[in-house]
C-alpha cells in the first residue's frame, strides 16, 4: 500500500481535550471575545444580541491540531446561547 492510499484510508475524529497531547509547535487556542456595547448587533434569525465569539481548537486523534470551532455568543434578557458558527483550519 503506498503512502497516498494509506492517507486516504486514515480516519480522523475529534477526541477528548483532557487526554490530548501537544505534538510539534501547535499551541491549543481557547479564546472568548466579548464585544463592546457600541458594536453589538442583533442576530435576526434568533432575535438575540450577538455579544461575542468563542474560538476553541479541537484535538484530532488524541493530538492538538489547527482545526478550530468558532461560536457566536448570543444573549436575551433570560439566557445566553452558544451557536456553532463554523469549524475550520486556522
């Protein structure tokens, strides 16, 4: 089996951050950014205010990777909600 065939057959999955190891120069990123009141805007789909974003790096197959999930932080008078925005390579 050649290298390309082996790479195509390899399966990748998000694994637990508690057991993930740092391999190479990957530095896991976990960041929460709250917006200033003057730049907050309404998410019309949910009729909620977008108050910030979360960026969270994901471990793949037991190792930290450069795959990240980003979330919107939405707020109403009664609760906060995280909505998955996208999963992408940073």
